[in-house]
C-alpha cells in the first residue's frame, strides 16, 4: 500500500496549527450547546438544499425541511429561469404553503403559482401575492406588502444553497479556494441518482467525523474484501494521501482501494461478475474531461481513488476516480440525533448490465453506511454517560479536530456577540 509523506513539520495536525491534546466531546452531548449551534451555525451559514437538475423548467419546485433552523423553505425556478427560495409560509394565517398529504413531508413538482390550501391565497413564481379570496373583507390590504418572505438562494457548480442570514457573504466567497478548485468538475453529467435517508441517534458532527477519517476502515469494514485481504489491511493499517484546510472547510484524499483491484480474487464473486462494488463501477464512463480540476488528487498520487470534501457545516462531496460522486448531508434534530442523507450520482446507464453495475455499488454503499451509523449510536450513548470526558485523536483524525474547532468557534463568537458581558462561553462551560 502506497503511503504519502507527511508535511515537513512532522504531522498534519501541527501543520494546520491544531492542538494535539486529547479532545472533549462536550459539544456533542450538551442540549444548551446544541441550541446555540442552531442560531450560530445553521442560521448563519450556506446550506446545500439540492441541485439545479431538480428545477428543470419554469415553475419546477421542491421543498426542504430545515428543522435545525426552525423553518421550511420552498425553492422554485421563476419565470426568468432563476432559482428563488422562500419561507414556506402563507402570509395570511401562517399555514404551510406547499405540501401534499402530510405537512412534515418534503415534496416537489411543477406549477404556475402557489395556492394556500387553507384560504386560497395565491402567489406567483417570484413570490408576489396575486390573489386574495374575498379581498374586500380585509381592511386596507396592500397586496404588495404581503408577498412570500424571501430566503437568500445562490448556486455553485449546479448545487443550490440557501442562507437565512441576509448579511452573509456571497456563496462563491464562502466556498473559498477549495470550492473554486473543484467547481469545473462536470457534476451536471451525473443524473442517475440514488438516495438514502436515515434517522441516526448521534450528534451531527460525529457522523461527519466517521467519514472524514479512514483510520477505522480496516477494522469496522473488515469484510470489505475477502478474508485474506481483510487481514492484510488490518496488519498494515491505513494512511490517507493528503489533507487540506481552507478556512472552515476541509478535505481528505485517499488511495483508490479496489476499483478495479490488482487481483480480482481480492474481492467477492458478485463484484467480479459485475465489475463493481463499494468503490463504484470499475469501468469508468467517459465524462469528457482530459485532466482533473486542480482540487482533485492534490498529492498527484498514482494510487489516488477518492477525495472527500467537507463544506462546513453539513455538506460533503466525495469524488471517486471511476467517474461518479457522492454527497452527504447531516441535518441535526437534537444534540444526540440527526437525519443523514447519502446520495449517489452516476452517468446514466446505457444498458441493463450497466444499470446492474450501478445498483451493486448502491446497495454496497448502504451496507457500509449502516455499519458506520450503528457504531455512532454506541459512541453517542457512552460519551453522554460522562464516564470519560477526553479522548486522544491520532494524526489521521486531523479533520475531526478541525471540524469541532470550527464549530466551537462559531458558538463562542455568537455567545460573545449576544452576551458581551458573559465571562464564560457555552463551549467552555460544557
């Protein structure tokens, strides 16, 4: 297994100026800390809610439940073809405006206008109020003052983001150099989409932790290969090729695993037949690029296979060498729970065999995501016990340190800004 040299100053952790002492996970078990995270992070940062392919024509829309921010938004392609977002609330009596049979379920569709189910008020695709049932019954009602409440909505590389903070920096600036360096990847060509959604009994940051290090892979996912190869992986261990930090964001670059394996006997029979598995379809489709964008495979390593990007706070993009990609979203629902979404994107298959190849990758991903999720609930239960309050992290867990450091900084800054006389921050007291 190829290994890439660490930075000249000895470790990635020290290279990025992070503390090397054991860490506290109080930020993942304290209800008061979580409530401040909701205000300081999820109401202030850019949140990915979908892709432009979900808005293929004028009037196409989808809703997104943002429980962590206490709202629901509707995203729509307006009459000029521009994506817009609004709080999903009618201005009359506060009914949720866009929903189907169950108010808490997300929905999508195409329409010419939005009509409230309760009293029939109507809004156009730009959010303007256009019709009020029995308007003469109201007192000096100025319809121009009662349009839908807008939410900032911007697009990066085809990904649609919203931000509940009107004063936030533009999305392109927020995505930083790390975003700029992968923005030219042809994400728009991957329109065969498979989605998983799960309720996980752990803090949202703990699942990100699980996917921002590969130190666990040889042990937790020991059945990834045939028995002999699994034993080799555990004996040798794992070390990623590269790590990087760009402001609040981070990434880890890893070797390519088994796509395709050097020896097909390393993997299971079904993978040999379909030439596919956890790492995707072995025969990479043509996506029309001669060289990778500068942000991919930063080590320039011949064994490169995957780059995992975390765009703070809760959006991950994983680009795989065999020309497919994954996204992860982590939507908090409490200090010890969140909704995890894993979405797999492929170039559309051209025949039944290619579809089966993709399906094998999809179901294999589900198995390994379940392994990660199950472990996290065990972690949450025991850190909540308080029996141990600090934990040592190795250099391969550098992105975990970075995530928790950034999240605590947002909380501390918010506490100082809203209670400047308070001598102790929430995170310090947790």
